[in-house]
C-alpha cells in the first residue's frame, strides 16, 4: 500500500501478487480480498485493464464476507473509475452508487466520504453538476470530520472542478489551492499529481499560462507520473 501511495506501482503489483498467493495458500479470505483489491488497483494504473477488472471483481465478491466495508467501497469505486475511463459513465455511476449504499450502511464518515467523492466524479462525467456539488460538499464535510486530509483534498479538488465547469475560474483556483495546501509529504503522489493537473487546467482556462505550465511540470516530475500508463 505504501508503494501505491508513493507512486511505485510495479513494486506494489509484485507485493500484492505475493500477498495473494500467501492468502490463498492459507485460505485467509480477508488477506485475499485485500490483496486482490490492491493488485487490481496497481494493474489498472499500469494499464492492465483486463487483469484489473478480474481482480477488483474478485475483491467485490470477497470483501462482504470479511465485513470490511472500506475494502468493499474501494473495490466498487475502482471498478467504477475504470468504467468511466472507458467512457461508460452510466456504468461508472452504478458502481459508485453501490459503493455509497455499502458505505451508508457502515455509518463511518471516512468510508462514506470516499464513496461520495467517486460518485461525484461519475456525476461530473454525466454533466450532472448540481447533484455532484451536493454530494461533494457532503464528502468534504465528512472527510474533515474524519480528519482524513487525503480525502479532504480529493473532494475539494473535485468541487473545484465543478466550479471550473460552471465558469467560476477564480473560485476554482482558490479551492484547488486549498486542496494542495492540505497535502503532506506522506500523501499519495498520485493524488498530488491529479490535483496539480486539475489546477493547471483551470489556470490555462483562466488565461494564466505561466502558472498552468508550472503545475503541469510539477505534476510530471512526481513518481506517479512515470508509472501511470492509464492517462
């Protein structure tokens, strides 16, 4: 998981593969679920979509049997994100909605915020901005309540994207910058790359090419960019 957060995806795939072999050998369902979810995420980022869908689907099936709501939500959201990347936005929304249903049953702010954040992405892709805004505002509030800075930053950045799409570029820049300011040195470099790319796009739309170039160059220098074959 540390390798995933720090952008070392080939290494993460190796660890998850070994973990899955060990989990299966011992008949440990929870470790199998965790390993398949992680392996699916790593494969997705590295461009192995077929492998990612297979392993994430296995994680979705296994996670409820372990009582791990967070894992169920994460696997559903990852599957939804793959659908979205393929342009299958309605399918992505259906997966994200399944994640929200699971998260709401858990009652845990962090789990619910994570599911809402991904659902906001799906709604944005379908141009359903008002619904996306409502969900993302709740995601921001819950992430703050859970004191999860990464989720807080991710939710804020998506909220800024809504402002961008609605033409409020100055507001979008401010919200993106707030998202960046919450990231710590231990935060996921993949998340930082995502936020900086979104901010760069907003700067470009606002006619501020120097700032846009700076954000894009900074994003490309992050470890996550070197291994990300999905964009």
